[in-house]
């Protein structure tokens, strides 16, 4: 029987995951079916349990169910535990396993462009996406990682939870240190709302890298802001999306797909 996978979310019609996994399956000659599953807002657990009981092999989980998936899993990987959220589920002998591949996806995408060790990194935002990438970013041994968030208390609290893993501090946008950063990652959802962030001019440097986790056909408001500040290297989160999917595919199938061509093709379809 062909193994079946789904991406579960609400809404989920926009998800590019079926396209990405179909491309991985063709490339690696894996016989799988990968579809979208929209669960009712209050029905994540029922929908997921039913899919797995009917022979489903694994799921990706997207907005707004990543925290519920964390609670649903019987066992968690270390990085899922740290992230407090799960985006990849599958079954083993013990039951449902939950992992989080978002951070690994971001790091892999960044590593195509920059070496993270020794960098001064600014992470904007303190929501689920920021939390999910903190462990994998700190594992790359940056010189400094500052979390800045609109709600200052959330940035400080998040930094406190990760201090044992590396040199991380939290603050509000207005309290950002008067220094440039080598890498500035936008993990806020401000770009979704078309809004620019109230950031001091001192943080940008021309040969730094600006990275927006959000992706779109045109440059996002955050990347336009970086461009206006003179930052030459700017990337959106489409590469992160493809890399987190590749990591999930590897967990499920034991084969690591090539991502360059899949990313280039997806870019033309935005
Ligand atoms: P959350 O809702 O958990 O967090 C939202 C964050 O954005 C909070 O820190 C919030 O600040 C901040 N924020 C929202 N609006 C504004 C604003 N107008 N000005 C300043 N800060 C704002 O969202 P997620 O963490 O789940 O997602 C964040 C982004 O990451 C989204 O754009 C999402 O699409 C993207 N993402 C991309 C992925 C990829 O594979 N490319 C994977 C996962 C996420 P406050 O605490 O003050 O409310």
C-alpha cells in the first residue's frame, strides 16, 4: 500500500507542502501520497487520530495547531521539547512521535549563504516561530543572540529560558543595543499585516544579511526596510519552508532530498 501523509492546518488550502513533498518523492523515487487536511479549529486531535488510525503514516502540522500537536505526541524529540511546538508527527512502536523541523530548516537555509559561528544575530519576534528556531541557532555558536520583541516582557522571558544554551538576551525594539548585527531575522508576523517594524537605524550593516521568515513574490515590508537601510543581502523564508520539509521527509523516509531545484521551481510558482 502507498504510504499516506498530510499537512494539517486551518486554513490549509494555501499550503505549499503537497507541492514540495511531491517533488521530493519524484526525485527520490519514493511512492507516497501527500495531501492537505483541514481540521476544524476545535478538532485537531480527532482529525489527526482518525487519519493515523486509518493507516496514515505521518503528518506535518501548521497554523494554528503546532502547540496542540506538541501535547498530542506521546514522545517528543529534544528539539521539539525545546521549541514547545511540533510540526512533524509519525508513528513508532511507542505511539505518536512529535518533532519540530522549523529550526533545522532555517539553519540549513541560512548555511547556504552564511556561516553562523561567531555572528552577532538579532532575532525579531518572540512567538512560536522565534521559539522554534532558538535552540538550533544557538547550537551554531553565534557570538551573541539578541531577541527583540514588540512586547518586551515576552522577549526577556524567552531569552531566560534559553540562557543555558548560549549567549542570549531579550529586549524591546527601543532598547536594542546601539550596534550593527551580522544577521537580522524577522520572526514577527508584521510582514503578514504589511507593517514595517519600529527599528533603530544602528542595527543594520551593508554587508550583513536580512532574513524574513515570511515569503512572497515581491520583497516583504521587512526586506524593503532592510533594503532602504542599505543591506545588500536579503532573503525570504521560502528556503526555510523547503528545508523544514526536507528534514520531515528525511525523518519519514530515511532519504534526504536535494532542495536547490525544488526551491527554484517553487519560487516560479509564487
Ligand atoms: P506568532 O503569532 O506566534 O507570533 C507573532 C510575533 O510577531 C510576536 O512576537 C508578535 O509580537 C509579533 N508581531 C505581530 N505583529 C506585529 C507588529 N505589527 N509589529 C511588531 N511585532 C508584531 O506567529 P509565529 O511565530 O507562528 O509566526 C511568525 C512569522 O513566521 C509568520 O510570518 C509566519 O508566516 C512565519 N513562519 C515562517 C515559516 C517558514 O517556514 N518560512 C515557519 C514558521 C513561521 P507580540 O508578542 O508583541 O504580540
